[in-house]
């Protein structure tokens, strides 16, 4: 079977370009915010003599991940209440498929609904 990509119109191409630029700016801003959070926490921990307790960037990334998961599912990121379980199911399944496909994770994704 041969699949082809449609040729975008100039207007569609502009839309794609605008979204790609916004995606890149967002990713850069999140990366910078994570690095700044790590730096600030390390400075503050050092100030109280607890430099060994400074969280790693993965801690702050997990905080962002949880908040974004809640927002995608319609839940309150502060209380984790509310949200659409069907969207949550699909987000988790998508993550499982990514882990399996790209990182060879030994995981069987949830079956499709």
C-alpha cells in the first residue's frame, strides 16, 4: 500500500509553520523554566545548608507532566479532581504505545476501547 502526503496549500503551510514556531517556543520556555527551577532550588537549599536535598530536574519535569496531564483530561491540577476518564485512558494508552514503539519497552498497552 502506498501512502502519500497531501500537498499543502500556501495557507495551510502558513498555519503549520505558525504552529511549529509556537511549539518550539513553548518547548524552549518549559526547558528554561525547568532549568531555572533546579537552579533556584539548589541556591535555596544551599542557603539553608541542605544542598544534598536539592531536587533533580526530573522532579520538576514530573510536576509539569502531572499538571499537563490534568489539564489534558480536564482535571484540576491542584486537587487532581474532576477530569474525563476516557481522555485519561487515551493519554495513558498513547504513552504506553510511545514507550513500546520508540524505546522498546516491554509493555502491553491497554486494549483499545
